[in-house]
């Protein structure tokens, strides 16, 4: 599953309500995050390994 950060349009590995692969907490500013089936675009360790 992937989660998109709406302000930046960056797609991370993870789910809304938890942490992304690279460590962002999606419970903070939860309205900035949506679950998506889009391809992961984040290049940070944990998301793009």
C-alpha cells in the first residue's frame, strides 16, 4: 500500500494512520495524507529500497 502527501504530491510506502517507510507520521496533519494505489515516488531509504 502507498500513501500520498497531498501538499507535495509525493507518494510514500505505508498507510494512512501509521508511519511511512521513511519515517513520516501520517497521524500528524492526517488531512494531508490519503491512501493510494499510485507508484511510490519517494526516493528516501525505507520507501525506495
